[in-house]
C-alpha cells in the first residue's frame, strides 16, 4: 500500500465514507501476506517509498502470476524484472494494461491513479547497443518509481564524440546511470564531465578477458572520477532504485525537482 492510499483510506473512514470494518479488511494483509511459496511485503512502500518488486527469474510462471496478482490487489500496480515472454503473456491475460518490455525483460502494471512523473530527470546512458537490455531494465524501473527518464544510447568511448555531442542532456540530468561492458571506461568519462551523481552499471558484455563483466566492474571500482557509485554486474534494477532514492531525497530536502 502506498502512503497516499493509506492517507486516502483514513480520510474516508474519518469522513464516514468507509466503515471501520471495511478499512480493517483492506488492511488485513499488512505488514505482509503469507503464500505457500512467498511472504509478500505489503509494508515496503510505507517504509521505503516503493513497493516490493518481483524478481521473476527462478520462479515458476504460476508463482510470478500469483505474487503479481496479490501486489496488484493491494496497490493497483506491480513491477517484475527478468521476466520471460511466457510469463508476460500469462500476466497480460489477467492484466491487459500491463506493459511488457522484451528488451529489458520487465513487466509493469502502472497504477491507474499514479501521478505524473515529477522527479528527475534521470539520464540512462548506454555504451553500446549490446548494453541496452541492462540499460532498459534501469530505465523502466525508474519510470515505474515515478522518475522522468531520458535515454542516451551507443555513446561508448570508441567514439567519444558521440557522448560530447550530448552535453545538453548530461547537463540537465539530476542523476546519471551509465551502463557499460568491455573495459567499463564510459562511467569514468561521464563522471569527469557532470556535477550530478553518477551510478555505474557494469555489464557482462565483452570478450573472454572481460570475465563476464568482472573487468568492467573492477575498472569502475578503480575509477579516478571522484564520487562514482558502482552496482553489481548487470544490475540495472539496483541502479534505478539508488537513483530514485537520490531524486526523492533531494526533492524532500527542497533540492532541484
């Protein structure tokens, strides 16, 4: 349950529009709901500002659908990452409004009463086309979390002039997520150009000595660009969560919207 939903419910009870017993029924599954295979954390949005997100990989189709259905019943929305085409098809049968992104492998049901994105903008920069699946996971997650998102694709260091030509997008970004494989050099370059926080995401893209993204990860961790933050290999979702918290914190403190 989102904070605004809880406030609206309490206001309805106070105004006599909803009976206390009905309100108790709607709150019955807080703080979590037990299923045979999961314990759904319905309090996460109240604690952290965003609801629980479903990591679909490793779960059966039936488990994903059941968890998403319970989240939708509680909040009117859900977000799932690392989904497959069959999982998306099964969810769409039950939730026709759901957005399926086959590139980023995300399934997202926006809440019908969700406000327009206000925080940001967040700029998601990808070094190469092969990095787009991870970049798109980050972008969709950030959009689901209420951020205005811009995308800058295929601007890796092999043609650095492509990045330098996008100075306007870099300048207006509140946070920048940089997604890169191979040697992972792009976040260091971006980190030396902008004042905004930069979150680096190494990907598993690369030839043998890239070691499945380890070379990019170590390169980013050893960056000489001060203040660069690094998440795990292929973790576009984690980067988007961090960016959302930065934007939300700045907004709450009266910083740039």
